[in-house]
C-alpha cells in the first residue's frame, strides 16, 4: 500500500489512520504494514454536533470499530454522500484495490456533542485528541472560543503551520494538556511533513500514553528552536 511505503520512506515509526467519521480503511493499512517496522494505529476523526474535530486513536481494530458503530448510528439520518460534491468515499484493501464505497455522508457532523464523543472514545479505551486547535475551522477553540473545563482531552494537536514550541506559547493557558503535532495528511505527499517525536521504549499505545503524561522517563520531545 502506498501509504505504508511513503511513511517508511519518511522514516516514521508510527502512524495513525483517522478518516472522517469512519475507521473502515484502518485495517487495510495495518495489513499492508504487517512484517515491517511501521506501527499503525486505527482511529478516526470524529465531527461533533458543534462541528469540532476530535481525533480518536486506538490500540485495536475492535475498539475503533466499536466507536465507528456509535458514530454511524449518530450521523445525520437519511443523508447520503454526493460524489459530485465530495468525491468517492472508497473502502480499499491492503493492495490499494477498491473493495467498496461508503455511501453515508461522512463529511457531515454527528449528533453527538463534544463531551459525548470524548466519553465514547475513552469508553472504548482510546485517546481523545483535540484536532488542529490553532485553526479557525473545525477546532474546539475555533468553534467554541475556549476549551470547556472538565473536558478530558488526552492531548491537543497543533497543525503543521506552527511548531510545538510555538503552539505551547500561543496557547499557554492550556499548559495542563500535552501538545502534539501531525501532518493531517490528505494526500500521499503530505505524509510525514511534520510529526511528533516521543522518548519512549517503542511505538506502542501504552508507551504513547506514558509519553503524553510524562511518566517513567517517557516524554514528548519539543524542539525549542522554532519551525
């Protein structure tokens, strides 16, 4: 699969597959990476009722599928994808072959509010990350103007427009949260354009949890030299 080839070419150890409101392609990427040195986490980027994007990351496909079931049940009823407007929503296998299409309107919002989405992610053992908080569109700060107290995000994501150090400085009022960054790649050439570096024993979910919380010598490595 081309995604795996590009990630390995960029020297990445860990990637996540987080399509909008579905995890249906995560298994194919995991299968394509089998036997390689690349670890693939299944997940999705859920759109809440407030039109906030929340990235969900899981250890297993079963956990991602459990959240997917909840998300599918809470997409706008009766709305189908318009391929002329939004393109085809392809389901592929590990050989980049098309095996089906999702006809749901995945680009739309769910009826789940922000708290319900975060709670569902945690209920199925996942990490809940507030996506691209420095963007005006589809971010918790862009949509609400702030991060509500009691909202239990595991991390805040900064888009590739800022370094992690710049992000932490810009949003210093949220220093209680770990900050990460990612390429948010929608095209092959965007994979690995930015990434988060962790000091950890390996690219496993448990190690990422420890690094996010700064426990047992694990941590997020932040370049303080700027972009």
